[in-house]
C-alpha cells in the first residue's frame, strides 16, 4: 500500500521523495509506505484548494449541505472497509472502529450538512437605515490531526469548515495516513469540486509549512499542548485564526451517594477505550472515602476481565498502543509511578498471549493498569500518559475535591457521579473544564460543543459553536436617507 497526497481530486503518483514505513501496531508488520509532502505538494494543494474555494463559496448553503450529506451516506456504505483500515492503522478494536469512529465522522457530516442552509446573519433596524451581518467563509483552512481518532478528527474539522463555504487541506498524523484519503475520495464521489478537501501526508514539518503558508487562513489542530503552542506561535506572525483541541488530565469525581456500578462503568470508559489513548480521559479518578473499598473491588474485577488482543478480532475489547515508542513512554510512566510509591493494583504489563491464547509478543500490547496509593503531586497524576493507566485518589469533602480537581494546567474534561442533582450541577459549575459530564463519561454527541479550558485548547468543535470558528462576520450598513454631512 502507498499513502500519497490527495490533491485536486486524485492521489498523486510522484513517489520520488522522503518516505517511511507505516506499521500495524498489532504485530509491527508493515502496512505500506507513506510519502512526505514537499514544498511543491503544498503549493499544489494550496492552488487547488484556492480554486475549489472560489466555486464552493458561491454555492448556496443547501447545495453545500447536499454534498456533505451524500458524503456521510458514502462513508456509512463503506463502514466495514474504513473501520478495518482504521483498526489496522491505530491498533484499536474493530468493534470500536465499527461502532464509533466511522459513524461519528458521518454524524458530523450529517449534522453540518443539515445545518448548512440555515447559516445566516442578523438584520438590525436602524434610524432611516438598516444593517445586516453576513457570516462569510475564511478561505482555505488547514486541519492537522492526531493519531487516535484519524477519520473522526478529519470529519470534525472538514464538516463545519466546508458547510461554511471554506475549502480544507488536511494533514493526518504521520502514524495514521490511511482514512483521511478515504474521506477525500468520499467527498469526490459525492460531487465535491476537486481540491475542496486535499490531503497532504507527513510529519510535523508539513504541519509547520501549512501553519506558515500565507495562502492558508486558519489552522485547526488536534494534538498535544506542546504542538498547540508551536502552532499558536507560528500562526501569530500572520494573525491566523486557530482552533486548538489539546491534551488533558481530567478528573472523574465519584461521590458516596453515586450508583457505584454506573460509576465503575464510566471509569472504565474514561480510561480504557482506545487503549486509553483519548484526550478527554478521566485519568484522575477521585473516590469518596466511604465507598472507596467497594468501588475499587468492582473496578479491579471488571478491569481484569477486559479482553486484550488482536484488534481485528470482533471480540477484542482492548487493542494495541499506536507504536513501540509510545508503548515504551507509557511503560516509563508506570515505572515512575511505582518508583514514586504508588501501588500498581493490576495490569501494566506486556502480555505474551491474548484472551484467546494467541501469541501477541510482537505487538504493542499492555494490560489495563490501575494505580492506588496515589498522591496529587505524583507524575502519573499530573502528566497526560495517553495510555491505559488509571489513577485512584481518595477524598473526603466536596470543597476539597473541587480544589484538587482544578489543580492542573489542563482543563479539557471532567465528570461527576452523584445521585444528588443539586450537588452534580454545583460541583460541575466549579470545575475548570470545557467538556463535562454528570453521571456518565466520554460521551461526545455532535450537538454539544467540545473543547478545553486553560492549556487544553482554544475554540470549540462540534455544535453551532463550530460555525463561529469557520466564518468571519461582515457588518453592512444600508442608508435609506441622505448623507448627513457636516461639510
Ligand atoms: P502531536 O501534538 O504530536 O501531533 C498532532 C499533529 O500535529 C500531528 O499531525 C503532528 O504530526 C502535527 N505536528 C507535530 N509538530 C507540528 C508542528 N510543529 N507544526 C504543525 N503540526 C505539527 O499529538 P499526537 O498525534 O501524539 O496525539 C496525541 C495528543 O493529541 C495528546 O496530547 C492528546 O491529548 C491530543 N488529542 C487531543 C484531542 C482533543 O480533541 N482535545 C483529541 C485527540 C488527541 P506528526 O504526527 O507527524 O508528528
């Protein structure tokens, strides 16, 4: 398999450039060769996206919406093929790619496709005059994606951008080059003009070229805080608009009156979905003293039943981490946790066999880990690990847990479990996080804004809020009388 650029409606064929092998995290066998975009490719992508923008911006919202809706239909019809590609690239269970990744991409296209015709300005009645506003597109927007949800990230950026009349150049992570190309082909098959959604492959250098390019009006990143800061700084020289969806170290707070079984389900969802490689994960699980023992015993028992194994097996519940290097990084955090005095209650080891007895030593597998005896200041409780590592922390009072939950440079997400409806809202309103749940975790419907406070990001994805991120507002004053001139 060759992963090339997708520019002006087709895969490019010139492979005379820097390249690397893309590996399957499940066995570290090669999946294919990825070709790094060079300056020429970026210029070709910008020229083609500029041409597409000139026609696309003149379409009505309804016309744009039809293309997005058709693209969603095509993605759904190719669900199994795309889900398998995602599983091979990311290492996540096929059951997840089938149920979530491709469908949530299609959900975004349907939501913004349906909304496109309703994007409108305001009318303002004035004295002998009136005014109106027009939300206008920005131009070419660049999307830069992380490797954990490749097609979802691409669609969460492309759907609102295109609905608003922009074109997009998308750079997937160098580790997951496959499914952005499938999305690009689906747009073409749905009747989009060539160049409306171009894909350039490559590492951070390609992201930096997009950020610096004067022909690109906006950058939307999903990635780490460190990359977010570089992009923000790079975009500043041209005062480019940015949306930054960054990392987190989010709290999940379980009060003693909570439904424990539901809270345990949520803690599992908040830590072990996609091998724990989820930005909004609730990795600091605060449990009130009185229920600590029963919560922990249920959590341990259910964690140990998670079936770790070959991602493409439909019965697998946890697959392989994205790369050997990332596996080592996560194991380094586990070692640091043990060295700091935390107790590794379960997991955190590289299994030799999967849940069906198959040899999985060649893949990047790790059993789901729970740390107890944690302290807030430990590295494992402060840093984003981005792997299946859950830290349990104990608390006494509401006031105490709010202060401890907020004691973080991050502010992406938070969850509260309680059967006291007043407490649920009261606590969530005091938590410094952009995406919150009461009595659930990691549910991200397209209808609700998604994004972070503090160093977890800038701007919002999804919902009506995304429209503001991809438009600029023009105000028009219309005189109905004479010009009142002092001269
Ligand atoms: P990175 O920040 O390493 O990379 C994100 C993207 O930015 C990649 O495409 C990367 O390319 C690119 N990039 C790297 N350097 C630059 C640069 N200087 N200029 C422009 N682009 C650059 O994140 P990961 O891919 O490792 O993903 C994990 C991170 O993403 C975690 O911190 C996680 O929390 C966060 N994330 C946030 C989400 C959110 O919505 N808030 C959702 C999912 C993940 P390359 O891959 O080739 O290095």
